[in-house]
C-alpha cells in the first residue's frame, strides 16, 4: 500500500512533541535544573542541552517503524527477542512507580493552602488522575488539549517574570552556561552530586521509556502508514486491540515518501520537543538564578521553590508569588497525568506482545485499567510511608530512567539496522553514531553513579 503524502508543515502540526516535552516540564524543568542552577550557577545547563539532544535522537529513531507500518515501535522490537517486552514492562513500572513528581505537587498545594499533611493532597491528586484516565473517549486528544493549554497559558507568564528579573550580565551568563561555562568551572562545579546531576540530565525533556512515547502519538495523529490502518489507538476504546500494522511495500516511491514523513516528524520533534524544552529549562533556571544565586543551597528539599515564590511576592506582589507556585503545581500534576497515560499504554502494549492468550481473552481497555490503577495504588502506598522530601524520591526515579535510556539506545540501534526495516529506511551514519554516543553517555553516568561511594 502506498504511503500518503505528508501534509505541509505548519504550527498546527505541532502536537506529539509538545505532549512529550510536557512529560518532563514538571520535574526536570521546574525542579531539578532550577535547583542546580540556584546552587551552582548556569554552567551546569550544558548537561541539560546534552541530555535533551540525546533524547531527541532516541525519540526520533523510535518513529521509523510506526511511519513504515502504522504499528508501535514496541511491536517491531518485540521481534528481536521475547525478553524485550519483559524489559519494557519491568523498566517502565520500576522507573515510574515513585511518586516524587505528584508528591512535589501535593507539597506545593499544601503549602499554598496551609495544610499540615501534604500526603492527603497527593493521594487526592493521584485518584483524580486515575479517574480522568478511566473516562472513555480519545485519551490522547484530551491529553494533548490539556497539555497545550497548560503550556500556552503558563509559559508566557513565566517568560514575563524572567524578563522582569532580567539584566544584561545574567543573560550573558545564561548563554555561556548553555555551553558549560560557569563561575570558575566548566560543566561540573565542585561539590555537585553526581546522582542529582544524572537525574536532571535524565529528566531533560522526557525520561526513561517515556522518551519514545512519541511513537504512540504519531500513531494517534496518523503519520505515514498509521493513517492507512486508521490507527487512532486509544487504550479505552473497546473495539481496538493490539495493532500489528501493515506490511511496508519497499518501492522507490514509498521510500521517498517515507523519508518525507520522517523529515516531517523529526522537524516537529526538533521544534516542539528539543527547542521548547531548552527554552523552558532556560527560563525557569533564569528565574531561580536571579532570585537565589549565589546564596542558595537547594539541597534535597523544595524550600528553594517556596523561597522563589516568597521573593517574587516581595518584588511584584502576592499574586505573582502565589501564581508562580500554583503554575509549578499544575505543571507537576499534568506531568504525572501524562506519565500515567503513557506508562499504562507502554505496559499494556508489551503485556499483549508477551502473551497471545492475554491478547485474545482480555480486552485492551481492561489491561490498561489494571496497569493504570496498579501504578496509582503503588504510588499511594509509597506516599503513605511518610517520606518527607519528595525530591529524594524524584532523584531515585530519575536514576532508573537513566538506566532505561542506557538500554534504549542500543535496542533502537539493533532494531533500526536489522532486517525488520528495509534498506532505504534505516538511519544514516550520523544518526547511528548519535545513538552509540547516547548509549555510552548514559551508560557511563550510570556506572559512575553506582561506583560513587
């Protein structure tokens, strides 16, 4: 079957990358990088640029198979080994069972409303997320609308705050920081926690297995052969089961159309994921720097975030300070919402790939609900353990996400250069090298973190 022509690229095409970047805006962009910059200055931001660039190549390389066949990349990679679906199930659950993101949102909301126990707020938020994702309909469409609204409503406000705080010296320091030039250091300041730095890099954008979730989103948007199989893959639609895709007709015309589609998808991800991600990190880090550096020691708490709200209230009024913290809480809440929607789809898809009996006997929606509420219940139980600092939980989760990306790069290299993708649709030498370097980068960081006393 002939691939359709890709549409003309316009701003309306932005969507999958925005949903993906929104999965990291709450944690990495609002908490981890601002806390590092508030303590060490702008030089550490080179890690964010490297992290989100590595994620961009992993992300876009996961889009080849969905464009070719209309099926998810998990369907394709399951052909490599029966162990692959098992890996995705376990690594996804272990990486994202930790409620550090939503616990941070709960702590902020409890702070704003003067509540003594933030755990109650966190648990209520978790239940609300579960209910939102359990309502029938096209979940991706609703999620995209929510994420776009939050981004379009909040980022301009944050940008205005950054402009009000701006001065020429700080802007110059920010630009230098993006290439690693800090105050008397290059990228690595004395005393920085390697685990915390790794966590921030892992959360520069999306994290772990979430970084390839755009392959779901382009199915939903009908890229390439996904439009031919009408792949509006919604886990809550009882009529849809596992989509195994169409056979790609390896003709010269189809290969040309594939390359056009891949360039279209890569461009969308470059703008809405890579560029928006770097801008968001820079703006939020700039606010933290102007308000707190060099007197802040962010440590392992969210006090640096509350202090920013207090200082903004002193300078520009209580509405601005409270609004800043409220935006942070909303970002964290919608981040967790997007994470559970995506992780539930990842686990559901790979459970179906692992067991043909499960696929035949149990509806996809039922598997999805079980995966979703298992994660919600696990997060509630961990929340009830009364861990006081959600940032500690967040950093623990980011380590497992880094391990996942360490595995993702070689898996994608193996699959995208295998017989499962026809000649003329495989990555070029530059992209192969970037996948190898990405795997080595995350691998070395994981090893150093494990060996560090």
